[in-house]
C-alpha cells in the first residue's frame, strides 16, 4: 500500500510533463499504442466509454477527437488527476465527460454499463490485477470490448533482460534529462517498482483470456509496450 501511495504521488508530480516525457522514454510508441488500441476498439457514435486511469486526459482527448460517444467516464484514484483531466478536456467543448474517483478493483458502476473500456499505462498500478480484470468484465456490455495499453514484460529471457535493464537504468536517466529544470525530483523512477511486480505478458494475457473472448496482443518496442484487446463475447 505504501508503494501504491508513492506511485500515485509520482504520477501527480509528473502531470506538467506527462505526455512529453512518456513519448521520449517510449521512443514515440506511447501514443502510437493508444491510437492502435482505439483503432481496434472501433468506438461507434453514441457509445458509452470508460477511460480507466484517465490521468491528465490524454486518452480521453484522443477518444473525443476520433469518435462521438454519448458518455465518456474518466475514472482515477487521484483527485488531482481528475481535476487536471477535466480542465484539459474543457477546451474540447464536450458535455459527455464525467469524472469519477474510484479503484480498478471495485469499479463504482453497474453491470454491463459500458460498450467500450480502455485503460492506458495504469493497470500495472492495480493492487489486484486479476480482480481488476474481473471488474472490467463485469461492467462491460455483453457486446462490448476492453483494451489494456501498458508496459510489457516479455517472457523470453533476452527480451526481458533488455526490457528490465532499460526500465531500471536507462529510462530514469532519459526522464531526468527531459525534466531537468522543469520539475523537481524524477517521478518516472516509480515505474521501476511497478515493473518489478508486473506479471509477464503471457501471464497477464492469461488473466484477460479467463474473462474476455477474441483476445489479441500487439507488441511495440520488442514487447516493451503492449496492447491487449478482448471482447466480452464472441460474435
């Protein structure tokens, strides 16, 4: 729990440079992965969408730019993140956005509320991944779809060692250079402990396959960034 609080604090500290630094440390793949996930989800006009772990609103902004949902709910455990997302998205002129404070493990929504659910670079911070996936399944419409965009932990030894070394040593250095003189400290260092506890990509994929159908995996950066898309039921 103490680590989780530190992670939330680090995420809040990163808000001013969130997108800029994430693009740098992912070599431009962070946004590309989001765009790929949304292409696969194919959000239809009038859909009810959940952006779980909305952060500063990066994914929600992209959703509003590419589709016309009737409801867009941004969920986060951080009040500061929710306020920031709401402020950032006000310029879009949308009236369909609603922000909600809550946890992934206990989603405050009724069963089958959403047609589309997406979580970007947030699920790894869950205190109980399996329960969170079960909750996403519960609130997903029977014809709905779910996507997880996140850091990946490849199973292959060479890829995993390379990914681990990058996350532990090189990534914090790149982030530090990017934020030098702009914000104090280095919030991106907190990716290290969350990566350490992250299950391998095949294990995560197995959790999602236990609930969702037609599960597909797309890897970027040799598995360092992943997109998993699944549907609640087969066509």
